[in-house]
C-alpha cells in the first residue's frame, strides 16, 4: 500500500514531514476585532485622515462661531427681620403666615404680570431700551425670568438670562423696584404688630401658670397623706408589700410540710400542733450542735480506721469506740435540751392555729396596703403632671421674654424695613460660553464622520481585502491561509522563508481538511480553481505541487484549463502532448513529464484542438483520474475559473476535493456562489486561499522559528560536540528514579535536554 506507507513515513520519519513548518512556531492567531476594523479601511488611511481632518476643522469652526453665549444677572430680596423665623418658629409666628410660604409668595409675585408690567414702565429700563431696542421683551421676560426662595437662607433670588450683556441686570433691578413699590410691607406696622403679639402671649402664659400653681396647692390641701414626698412613701409601701408576700410564702410552705408529716402518721393537724423543728432551727437555739456533729463524724472515721488496722478487742479499737459512744450520748442530750428550748420559745409561734391566723392578718394588711398605695400613685401622678406643665409654662415665658428683648434691640433695623433689595450687577463675562467645548466636539465629530464614511464604504464593499473578511463572512468559507504579495515581501532569507511557510501552511491545512485518505493505492485528487480569471490559481497549484513533493508525496500537476493553459506554459509544456491526447486515446502514453524535482510530475493541456472543453465527457475524466490516483498520492488539477469556464463542472464531479483562491481586492460575491455550488454537488470543499495578501495577514498566519543561542553557538563551532545543560525537571525525575541506597554517581547519565 504505497500511499499509506508514504503518509506514515511523512508523518513519523521524514525530516520534511507534514507538520514540519509548524514545529516550534507560535500558534497562528485569527483576526481580532481591531484587525477587522483595519481591514475594512482597505488601505485608505491617508485619504480618510485628510477627509476627517478637513471635516473636523470645518466642524470646529462652525461649533466655535455658532455656540450660544449667555449672560446672567442675579438680584435678591433679603427678608432680614424674619431671619429667626427661618431657624425655628418664634412665638409671634405661631398664629401668622409660615415664613417659607411668605418667601415663596414673594417669588411668585416677582413673576406676576402686574410686577412685570410695572417694571417695563421703569424709567431706567425705558431709557436703556431706547438705546438698545429689544424684540418681544415681555415674552422674553416671561420665558427666561427665574425667581425662587433659596433654602436655608433669608434670600429670595431673582435671575434673568440674555445674550445681551447689559440687559439682564437692567431687567432684574426693574423687577425688584416694581415689587417694592407694589408689595413691600410697611416696616412701622410690622414692628408694632410683632411686639403686641408677643406681649399678649406673655400675659396669657403667665395667667395659665398661676392657674396651675393654684391647682397644685389645692391638691396638697385635700391630700390624706401628710408627707410631701409621696414618691418616697410609695417606695416604702412597695417594700412592705414585698416583705409580706415573702412571709406568706414561708408560712404556706411550713403549713404544707406539717400537713404532709401528720397525714403520713394518719392524723390531721390541730390548732395547737407544733411542727418538728428543723436542724437549722435547732442550731439557731444551740450553735454547739454543729460542732458536736463534726466531732462525731471524726470519731466514726477514726473508729473505722482502727477496726481495719487492729484485731478485734485491741485497745485502740475499744478507746475509739468509747469516744464515739460518749459523743453520741452528749449530742442526744444537747439535742433534747435544744428542742425543749425551741418549743418553749420560737416554736410557740409556729403552732398550726397561729400560722393560719397570721396568714389572715397578712391578707388583710396586703389589701389595705394596695388601696393606700393606689391612692398615693394617683395623687402623685396628678401632682407631677401639674409640676411638668408649670415647668413648660416657665420655659415658654422665658422664650417670649427673650424674643421681646431681641425685637426691642433690633427695633432700629426692623423699622428700616423687613425686606432689603440687593440689586443685580452687570457682569463683564458670559455665564455660559461653550465655544471651546463645541469646537472640540465639532472637530472630533468631523474626524469621526470622515473615518466613518470610509469604514462604511469598506463594510458595504463586497471585495476581499483581508483574511478577516473571509473569516467573518456569514457563509462559512473555511480559510486555509494566505499567499503574500511578492511586492511587499522584503528580499532576503526571511522573505523567502515567509513565502515558503505560507505555501507549506496552506498545504498542511488542506491535509487537515481532507476527510479520509484511501487505505489502498489510490491517491487524492484536488481541484484548484477560483471565482474569476487572474486570481492566481495556477501559481497556487504549482506552489502546492512543489510543497507536496518536498514533503515526500508523489505529486502530479495536471493542466485542465483548456483556454488559459498557464500551468503548461509555466513548465514549458505548451507544445507537448497532454490531457487532450490522453482523453482522445483513452490512455496515458508518455504524456507525463518530470516538473524539475523529485516526486513532482506535470501533465500539460496538450495540442489536440479536436478535444475542447465543450466535448469534455465527465466519465472520461473520472476514468483518467482513477488511473492517475493509482500512480500518485496527490493530484493537483488546475482548471479555468468556475464562474466562466466550461470544463470546471465535469472536472469538479470527478475530483475528491476543491480548493479555491481569490486575489486580494476581488469581489467575494462570486466566491460565495462557487462555495454554494460546490456544496450543492456534495463535493468536499476544502477551503479558500487569499492570494496577494497584505503583509499583515501573512504575519497572522505564519511565523519564523528561531534557534536558541546555545544551539546557534554549537552550530557555528566546527567539530565541537558537547552535552547541553539538563532541564531542572529532568534532574528531579532522574533522582526520583534512582534505587534506594545507590549513589547518584552509580547511575548512567540521562539524555541532554
């Protein structure tokens, strides 16, 4: 199986293998979005820059000279006498108009038709209008006049804007004078009204305080409790109640305990029944009982210890036993004495009948205590309420007194007027000037429009100017690579390498696109065509043939372009027998010749004019290709353009795959039609190659491999051969593989990195 053996040799052993051109290279990067934008400019950067700068300058000039200029003047009405109103409500303002509302009313009155009409009759404004007449001044005032109460201050602002520098100040001052003449309040009447209002409030508040004091005095006289400090007495009442509740709990616990003990004996408690004293109660009568118990416990421990150490009847055992018996007898005697003393003393109070009587007394005392405490709380709450109202009245009286003193101290200022007019001043510079901003915006906009026009033209243009347009096309074009424009490649070794790499990369991509390679002796037939004449299909076919031959493939170049015949002309086969004669005779007989290098042959178009594209039979072509597949690994068939040649369709039906090429600057519309036609016939479409590509596209799809400095120095020194430095990872792996206990020096040296 010659084809399979050659492919295996190329992929495993051959020094010029299929992927040789990609070993050690950076992976090719596809076009970015920025590259796609650059490609759409189609090299028109200079023209786009000139047009953009021209439009930018025009836009800047228009923006600068047509930018609106606005002059603003600001006047104010200061409500000086009402400054305290703005900070907090003062006593005299509780029954009159809110200050904020008053200032809002001033702002509305400034814009009222009455004030505007009166302002237009102002002599100063009339004189100015005679010098500089204005059109529709009243309408302009109604539209551009602004007046508002400034929050947190005592100022009502009046503002007017106009393109005339002196007009805003004239309008604002005329409006201020008009308002003062029509609506400004009388200062004398204002001061008198304010002082009278405060004095009447003072009189009313003092009378209210006197009534509260009388109520408080009457409450004390009617009180059932002689103590003035009821709060202390209430606290004592609560303490007494808490003690009674605690005593009740103790008595109930003692009664229940006595009932449980007597019922266990089968009898009920009588009135004279006394409960058994507790250990604590007996200890309270005779504190020495606790000491005797401790001594008995110690004697018991000593007795047990002697019994475990000595034999029965030993003197120590008898001595400790006598001591223990003596102490127990002493304890019983003292306990009986203490119990009798308790029954004669505290025990009498704990008779069953006495405890029941005490519970009844406590209940009655608690009820009485609850009633008296409730009365005290009500009376004290009323007293404290009156006390709080008196304190509030005192505070309000002090506030009114201070406010009256303040008004009297400001009498001169208030009598001069509540509202002071602050006239507007004509500014010498505009308040709003956007000449520079609009000039910059116009320049940027014009520049953007200039570039946008050419970008739009590049978007609408259906020509292929760059590989990104093929990659981003809506119809999958499956780009195989690019062939550089020779005129843009710099002469020298790097330029030649760039061209060679481009061709080899296209060949590798074609091999990656081939779906299957026959397992027998048959090769693979590839048709090289293009949408238009002059796209470079013949030069691509010849270059690919050379690349395949260099990689060890047995390759045949076949010229089936019956009209162009460029491939035959390129290899000097125009006057030699070729395809025409083979098809007429039905077999190959010396028409194939070597193309100038090993593994590469050429089959020209031939000379027999009786065989034309019009009488080309698909079956004959298919039969010929089957014979050629048995001889060669790869058949590269050059045909005429698919959109214009007659022979392309019969040849297309006989090949295994088709490669298209398009020249930079040619229309992509015909390319799409060719791809659609190939897919319609069910033939393998391998991809498209961009011919005469820009050098930027070549840099995207190719790269130059570089050897390291150490390898270069080794190659430049004849006869020198040394082992290069090992990689640190390799050293770690070698150490990890060494047997335990062996010295690293006993192991054979590893390979150089």
